[in-house]
């Protein structure tokens, strides 16, 4: 079963899944860092979800964790209104997405573990941007999100990562890892595996930002974790044609069962917010390009349906 914001969902319901999106981000610290990280127009987001549903979309993984602008109530409302299974995230994001006095910085490892587990088993906390986690709703998160950057690599305690690993070990929830480089991806995958987390419960994000180096991706894939490609249509990193070449290399290496796709949506990327591509883009534009390159319907079905079923059905 997947755990959506509306409850547990049979994996068979997943027909077409985007494995990394951001549907709502409240005004606050993330949008101070980058104005594109403000997605607080309910009508615009639900219009985008209607477009997604129109092309057969059934499931979206929302990767915004608590305290960093996650909008619990609107995720629940939109999931119910549009009849789309939305999987929300507990955990933590890049530390630049939190004000300096945020509770995340001074809570102990045990406190953090308990908060993450609570969100996975009892319900999500409300308004954790501006206050300590206290009030909550009965709607639950369905994965743990973590973010690693150079500052976190240099931190000796790493209590946030230990807490995330503990939460996964105690609930079997998947862990989705934001990375800035492939080297960080390899490091954090090994970190969680050494902690005892199952490789099949680990998802490494943004591995397609640099489409040239396949060797480290091969090392990561050999660990048995999921490789998430979520810069499709993000041309500041590469063209779609370059992305297709990377995907073909990974498939030819035999790792097609470990691939997940998403758009890592922002205000600049959602049509309903005036952006450039929208949630129909993978289906309407990128998948035809994959087919044209010789990638089979069977493999595309794996990446958009079967792999997400396996990656997120942990409850």
C-alpha cells in the first residue's frame, strides 16, 4: 500500500506517477531563497492537477517536507477534490529553507525521529514553519524527505539523517534524498544502507542534473537504490535529447527497474502559474521522444507505473 494524504492506497491504483513534484509551497523562507518556490494559488495548482489527470495521471509524490512551506490542508483538499493520490513528505529540506531560529536546528535526534514517525503513523503537524510541532491532522505523510549539501556533509553529528533513517527503519517508509552532486548521492545512499535501511527504500534525487557522467550513477545503481531523474525539460541543465541519451545508457546497463521520473515543479515550470512546461510535459513531449529514440513501451510503463508502485508501496 502507498500512504496518500487521504489514506492507504492499493499499489494497483498507480497507473501513471510523477515521483517528484511540488504542488504547494507557502510564502516564507523558501520563496525568500527563490521566488519560484512559492506555490500558494489553490486554483492554479488544481488547474494543473486537472491537466495531469486528463493525460491519465493518478499519483504524485509531493516532495516538500514539514516546516519548509508544506501546505498540509491544501494537499488534502486538492487530493480529495481532484481524486488524485498525493503522497506527502515528512523529514527536512535544505537548511537555507528554514529561518535561523527554527526548531529543526536545536531538536535532538530522538525528538526529530519521534516527529517524523508521528507524521507517518498518526498525522502531519500544522504550521511547523512558525511554531514547534504540536497541532496535527489525522492525514499522514507517505515518505521521509532529506536534503544533503556540502554543509551537511561536513557536519559531524548528522542527527537529522540518523533521525530520518530511524524513522524509515521503524515504519518501512521510503527515504527520498535531495542531492546537489552525484558524489553526495553515493555518500547518502551508503550512509542509509550502513544504518540498515533497505536499498529499495532509498530514492536519490536529481541524478540527471549532469547528464555526462554515468560512472558514479552506475555505482549508485549497483547499491540497489532508486535513481530519480527529475530535470526533464529543465534546459539550464541539459536538453531533453541529452537526457534521453543518459536514460538509454542506464537502461543498457540493466537498471531500468530502478528509474523514476518527475519534473521537480516550481512556479517557473507549471503552466497554470505562467510557467513553461506543466504536468502534462512528460506524457505529451518527453515520452514521445523516448519512443522515437527506441525505448520500448514496456520500459516506459515500468518507469511511470511499476517502479513507483514498488518504490512507494511500503505500508
